[in-house]
C-alpha cells in the first residue's frame, strides 16, 4: 500500500502512537468501577450452589439485619413488574431472577442492596435459601435421550431438551459426492466451553433520576445503542422510553464478545435504581464472571471429508450438537441459529457440503457468545483445518502441498462457496508460501525426520484459515430487526480541527487513533487534530457496536463515506473561494488546487474557516456530515499459520517452539495496531489450544470457575510470536480494508492441534481435542508404550 | 482502626475496618483509581502497587498492614510532568491495548527493573508472570520494559 499522507498528517499506513495511551499509562482511564456518584448504593448477588433445584424459600431476615443492607430483591419482587424473565436475541427467554427453580450453578438467586461494597457482600452471605435439588443434565447427548429430565418446565408443551435443528447445504449432492469418493475421513471433534475472561469483569452503575425522569447507565458494553433499544423494548411497560435512557460505555477493559449480552446483574441494578431513585453499582467479581457470564464454543462436532483419487477434496459433511446451557442466549445477530458456522468449507474449493446443527438445553449457564471471533467461525475453522490435515496425513501427502492443491485460487474470487458465502478476495497460496519461507519449512521437515529417527517428538502444524467478519449485510444480519449498519458523524470546526463520533465502542482496539487516521487519509486533517468519541448514546450516532471484527469493515467504511460527503461540500466552497468551476479543481489529501495552476489552492483548514465565514450564497453554513453504512458484503480476511511443537515424552507437555503468522486483512490503517491485534489474537488462540477449558462434573459443579483453575496464559508460557502479512484489498470496502481483531484467535488453535497430531501421527494418533493438556498427551503416549 | 500511610509521597490518614483490603483503601477511600481489580485470587496483578519498594498485589494486603508504610501507585510514576521511562516504553512499543492491566504491569515492571536493571527478554517474561494481560500477547510489553531498562541505564530517571 502506498502512503498518501505524511507522518505528520498520519493517514492510513502510518504506525502513529495511540491517542488513548496518555491517559492509560497515567492510570487516568475511566472504567465503570472508577465512576462514583453521590448517594450511590451497592448491589451484590446471591448465587445458587446447585445446578438444578427448586427454590423452596428465600429468607432475607438475617441479611436485612446487617448494618447498611437496605433490601433483598428476589424473583418474586421482579415478577410484580414482569421483569423476572427477559427475552434473548435468539427468541428464547432467560431468567433475571428465578421464581421457581435455578438452572445452573452460580445462577443469580437474589440481589442485596446496601450502602457499601462490603455491606452488600455481608448481606449476600447470609440470605438463606432453601433448595430442593432436581436431577441434573450436563451431557448434551444424554439430554436428548428419552426419559431425560425436562429442563424447561417453564415452557408449556416442552417435552424434551431439544432447542432447534438447523441444516444448510445440498444434502443429496453431498451424499452423492461421498458415495463416489475414493477416500473419506471421519473424526469427532469437541470444542470445549471457554470464557473470554477480559481482565476487567462486567458491571454497571444504573442511575434513575426521578427529577429528570431519566435512566443513565454506565455499563461495560460493546454495543451501547443496541442495549438502549433493548432496554426500551423490554422495560417500556414500566415507563423507560428510549429518549429517557442514556447508556454510557466509558473505557472498557477488554471485551472479546463477553460484553455484548445483557446479564441479569445489569437488569437487577436498573430495577433497583428505578425503585429507589438512587444510583446503584454492580461489579461482578472474577468467579461470578467466569461462572455465570456467557461462555463460548461447546460444540460437539462429527465431521467427514471426501477426496478423489488424485487428492482433490470434493465434499464435507458435518453433524453437530450445540450445548447452549439452559437457554439459547447466544449473542448471534445472524439469521442462522449456528451463526456463521457454515463458512466451514474454509479456504478450500469444495463442490458440495452439508451441515446439521442441533441446539440442546443443559444445566449450564447460557451464552454461546463469540470468544474473539464472529459467531462460530473458530468452530468452523478448527473443524476444516483439522479434517484437511487428517486427510493429508491419511493420503501420505505433505499438509502444505495438500493445501496448496486444494485452495480456492486467486482467479476464482469473488468466490461463491458450496454453502452460499461470497468470498470477496483472497490469495491463500501466497500467504502459505510466505509463512513456509519465513519459518524454513523444508528444513523443519528434515529436522523432524532426524528427530523421529532418534525417538524425539516434534510436530509441524499448519492452519490456512479464512475469516468472515464485519457483520453485516442486512440480508444476513439484524438485531431485533435493526439492520447491522454502523455510523460516523463528523463536524469540522472553523479552525480546521474536528470531532468525529461513532456507533461502535473500542475495548482496546484503538479506535480513537485508527478512526482519526481514516479521516486524516480522506480529508488531510492531521489525525492529531481529530477527536474521536464513542460510547455515549446521547451524543453518538446510532450504531450496532464493536464485535465480530466489524468496526473497520462497517464503521471505518462509514468514516470514509462521511468524509467524502464533507469533501464534496469542501469542493464547492473551494471553487467559490478560488473563483473556478468545481471541475477545475484537483484534490489531494488536505487541499484543493486549480488544475494546471498548482500554486492556486485552498487547504481544508482554509475551507473549514470559510464554511463558517465566507461560504457561497445559498449554501448552509458549517462543514459536517453523517453516514450510516450498510455493508454490501462481509469481508474475508485470511492467513496461514505454521507452528512447531516439541513434546516432552516424560510429562506429555507440548512446547510451542516457533509460531509464524502471516495475516492478510487488506489495506492496513495502522500497522503497529494491527500487529498488536494479531499478537493478542494469537495468544487467545494459543490459550484454548493448550490450557483453557470450563467443564462440569456429573452434578453440574463447575471446573475452571476461577483463575486458580481457568488457566489464562502468562508471559512465560506465551510463545514469541513471529508475524508478517500479505495484502489483498477488499474490493467492496471503500478503503480496501478488512477486519483483523479476531483472525488470529480463529486461526491459531488448529495450527497448534495440527502440530501435536503431526508429532504423534506415526504412533497412530489421529486427533486430540483441545485443550491439549500434558495429562491428555501423556495418556496417549503411555497407551502406545512411548512413555512409562 | 486509624491507618496512616504515605502514597506517592503524600501522607494520608483514614479510619478503616480491619478487613478493608488495601486496594479498596486506595481506590474507594482515597479515590486513586489507576490501580485496578481483575480477580479475587491474587492471579491477575491488575492491583499491583509498590509497598516499601516491593511489588505487592494490593487485593491480598489489608489496609492496616500498610500502616506507616510508603506506597507507590501508577499515579506516582510521572515526576514533575516527566513520564517515567516505563510509561514512555509502553506507549512507544504499543505495550497496552485496553489499558486495564497496564497500571499493574507498570508497577510490577518498576520493582522488577530495580532488582534487575539488565534483564534478558526471558527474565522480563518471568518478572511479569504474576500479571495477566488478555490483549497484547505480551510481546510488546517485553519490548516496553526493555525500552525502559535501556533508557534508565542511559541515565534516565529510575
């Protein structure tokens, strides 16, 4: 990409330093828990020790006797206002507080309102709840067996634990391709429950001001406008109208998808504030965060892949059980129940595919949010990348060579996949070749052969993923009917400085910097002179928020479009000032010049001043614009990752020795920030590959519900990432850019899993489920007599 | 109980419950909100502060245990309008994204560089292993700490 602006202007392609950093490095950020309002009360939550139990009685007497405790709020209290249940995005229902029974361990049972953080916790500790335990359903396969206890007894006529069945693709063509295939491989792949575990947990301060009749909520949310509308729709009957609701998302300490949903704690805090007229703060602790907030994944996948005799892939067939916990509360705005899982044909030119997914209820918390990925894309990528590797090994072909042969080729773009997606652009072979060159692939294969001869276990794994981000075109996406556009509003001040507001919300991605760079690119106003604001629904234009790597594809595009509207008006003003026709003007970032008379020009700053002081007769004053951008398609970033692992035969420990990541996200706004996103994404791919898992014992006790046993990697375990890129611009995005925040999380786990299996294939190991922990590997080695 | 202590060179006095955690004294009572809370089990390090020269996780120290002691928080790093080399390093090397773990990372790194002014990259990784970051993948944090180490060795402020 060629640079069109100087470093001082700081348009696209410049690694300018971040505008948000000066406050963060001084400890001067404002996160939700930093906000304190006069007279503020504290909310703490009583949670269930049982995974499934009837609530016989809630006795608040002891709690109310604790000094400072003002009230205990139960489901019965909320039921008076019909706020004890709330709808989910997936047309299911979720309890705010239970009236009859609890459905998972750590479920909210009651709220305790007090004058201090400590008093609220003291009160919550002594609320006495009498439970009558009910049979627990943990395994989604058993949940579907006849005679399994029926969990959703609140739903009249519900006679089983099956939520929905969804299938996509041409079943007959796929079955035919399998019947004709020379080789087929089949594997069961489980992608376990994990949790985003942003270092800041979730929380809010709800303040219903009776004098103003207005609710203001400071909230850890990635989607403030959508939250406002949902509040208005759900609580309209108690008098919360949308113009009287203000959502403020201040600095957010990491989101990754976990701060998209509306959790019961937010609703209880709002209800408590409306009832008391006082500000109410609720901040969850880490264990509440891990145990009750939205999980990701939990897909039980059975996949089959078919190939012709010459090794050309022909068809993919997948059946999946999706464990949704007790309700389908997936933060999935697509029109498909399994999100974008049907991008599972990946980077390969498959002619037929068929996918079936069944959603199941179990006694686990709801969720099904993304863990730094677009709605089930990681599940899709992990499946296809594992299966392609298994096929390559089965055929005895090098996995790199096998991928090269089966990739969708550059000239096939735009490419319509067998499952209906239209990939915008790609050059998969170039990315893989670059990764191979960078890591020294051939040498590594020689080293591996030598080591194997000596009995040492070394593996090389590849993942050549295709992402699908930037939700999204309104034909595929909506939130309660709201189309998934995003927005930018720009105002240029008379002195040529600007403010721009967006409908998205950064959680660390650096929007204040990168959006300013887009505007600098389009207008030539230095990025330093442009203030970017997001997260306050009273001031920002309506937008759907930041998740699914959509900020650059959607709001970034809106920024370019709004800037171009400003440029159009600026041209008229420049023509007026220079006394020439508009057609006689030439634009370069920052100024209009008269064609053939380069000395005759007006800068954008001159034009901004004139917009308020000397604009043409009949033209409105000012220089501002707003754009709501509904993308025509998703963007399809991609990449190739190669990972080298060494396995300790004594302990089963997998050590990632090297990891090379080549990413392609089209044109890059700020290379420094993009590389940072890749580093972070890789680490959040590495984590579930080797460490992170939330599981449950047979009675529904959570395992992995604190940082003691939910293993977020430290700097010691985390590999020294080696990164690079290729650049294949998106043809439909006004800047040629694609999303990038999640690519690495989507692509990395398969590279690691493939490397482990590559190290063990000669021992007869075909597959290992993530997380690939030392005990898992040690058991495999012991069963094969490799270790004692 | 009365607690007198010094934070960033300024004397403070407060009447606290014996069970009050130091992090809550710093954040909720004294309103220095740069120090953050990220877990309940002393794993994440977002609450790290310097207590008499040592980095401690202030969620695991009672306020009363800090009686009469010198504490330094992230707000104390900048001196006379001049950023500490670690603050400069985190900005220059893109060592932060959401900024939530950053104050703890800065304070842990501060104590670490006092003990080990010429670390290897692996030393830095071990030195910050009590602090979790979910955004950066640590690569640039290591570079940021090395930036500061080099600058301090060249005679920048310590």
